[in-house]
C-alpha cells in the first residue's frame, strides 16, 4: 500500500493522518489504535472516508479492530461474515425506507497487542435498527457502551484501552511525507 493511500485509510480510522516513516534502514513506525473497516463483498476493507462521512445502506457491516499497526494498514476484524449470519433475526425483518439495519463488529484484538496490564474482551457484534441516512459514526455510538476521544482520535471503545490513545509502539520516529488532511 503506498504512503498516500495508507494516510487516507489511516485518516479514516483515526480521523487524523499519522505520519509514515521514511527512514530506509529503520523499521517502520507502529501505532496501537482502533482501526475502522467495512465489509464489502465478503471481505474487510479500509474505507476511503471517515466514519462521520460514510452513510450506511441497509444491511451494511462496519468493523472496529484494536491492535498494533504499521504501514500495512493493520489487520481486519477477526469476525468475517455477512449481515444475515451476524444478525439473522434482524435480517429476516421487513426492510423499510425509514430504518437502516446495520451490524457493528467490535474486535478488541489479541492479548499480544494489549497495553501493559490490560486484557482485551471478546469480539462482539451489535445488530442495530437505526434511522435512515445514519453514518458509521452514529452506528458506533449506538453499538458502544462508551467512547473516548482525544481531539479527533478514537482512543477507546467500551473503556478499552483504559488510558492510552494511539501511541507509537516501535519502529523509526516518523517524519511527515506530506500535508495532513484538513478537518
């Protein structure tokens, strides 16, 4: 994935563009954070827009995965399915023009990626009936018991992690390779 595509994908996940490492001989920078994904045609992909911008269609599936990511964009949520298998009762309901049925997968990741002294909880899926024209950000707010942000960065979902917010974990100190996107 090239740097500009990565920055766009990371901007959607973090709502800011963390810089890419450019030192050829050093390991790439890694960060620990919640990444944002969408399920399309049976596969997870990084969206090209922020959660506040993406309007959900009926029976869309969004995913959030906590982990340590480098310039590869990270790993997708571990739950892979379609809306009907994640939310069978809701999928069987009659669609309406005023309601959008969505699934939100919240995957707190593996214990190896957890902050010191913390353990991730289980993967969970929220099956939701929300007003039409809902965004991915609205769906996450409805699915989560709590959200913690620092400026525009999503730091925690349901109290995990307790304190940190997208710290650099390893690799070279990043340098900016381009302009940050405007808010």
